[in-house]
């Protein structure tokens, strides 16, 4: 009986101590996909549990998220109640850094996949965005989980009904330093743009010759991706 009481006490202490590390804050949750990266890919700044962006949303396999290292260090887990998913800090986000440094605002940018550029991801990102939601930092491993993908790369289905984002004329959303020398046709293809649209976003480019490696070009309209 004494042994049983001791074990129950130990379990209780462990549960309390693990829960005590949790921190609940409210912040903005935005999303990104391969088409937002330069060049389009699932490459991440802080490889850890994953070598490239990914995850299912479980505690054991959380989804890659980008955030400011000012409040969330690489490898830290966060649970988002609204989506019933676990995330892990593995990538950088300039806007998130600025939000924290300038306003002390909690902002995470979650990965929706797939690992290659895909049409429809931008509209899905807009639909999924939450301007204010609860983040549980260093969460317990026992929260309810929904592993439904944010974006299905096979079917193109989004977890929420996509919002139709319309680019503002030829306003540039994202720029990219080309990883190699290439033609305007190849660059447009890499970003899933028509050559006409690529030229409209890059009116000063000379497309009669190859674009030099390292040249900064506009890769998307104001919506930010395909």
C-alpha cells in the first residue's frame, strides 16, 4: 500500500511539474508553402527534428513553424488549440522577427506543404490565417490532435474553403535571388508564372539574354505565391 501511494505521488508530481512549463499567449498565425521560399522548396533555417519542412501535427511529429527567436527558440514545440495541432520551431520569418522586435507581438508562420511549388497554396494560406489565436508554448503531449493536412498536395484541397486572393496589378509580393543563371522562361516556370506575367512583374529585366545568377527578381504578385 505504501509503495502504491508513493507511485501515485510521484506521478502527480511529474504531471504538475510538466504542466508548469506551459506558457499560454495570444498571437497571429500565418502560413507559408514552398512557393514562398527562394528558390521554391521546403528548405528550413533550423533543421532539427525535420531536415526539410514537414510534420503531421502530432506531438511526436509536429509541423514546421517559423517565428522570432526572440520568444521561441529552435526546437521548441507549440500547440495551437484552434487547429488541434502541434508545431515545432524550425524556420526563420522576417515579418515575425519584425513583429516581435518592434511590437512584442507573437507571430508564427506555419508550413502547409507540399515540398514543391503548387498552385492554390496562396489562397489556402489566406483562408487558414488567424489574426489572433492561442499558442501553448512547451505544451503537454496529451492534447487532442487533428492530423488532417492543411493543404493536400495530391488533390489541392485546403483544410478551409480557400479565399480568392487577387494580386494588386503588378505590385511585387516576394523577391528571389536566382540560384543560377537562367532565361526568363525558366525563371517564370520555376515560380509557376506565365512568361508574360513574369515580365510584367519584372519590367526592367532584359529577357533577350539570360538572367545572371544571384540577380534579385520578383517571384510573385502582391498575394505572395501561386
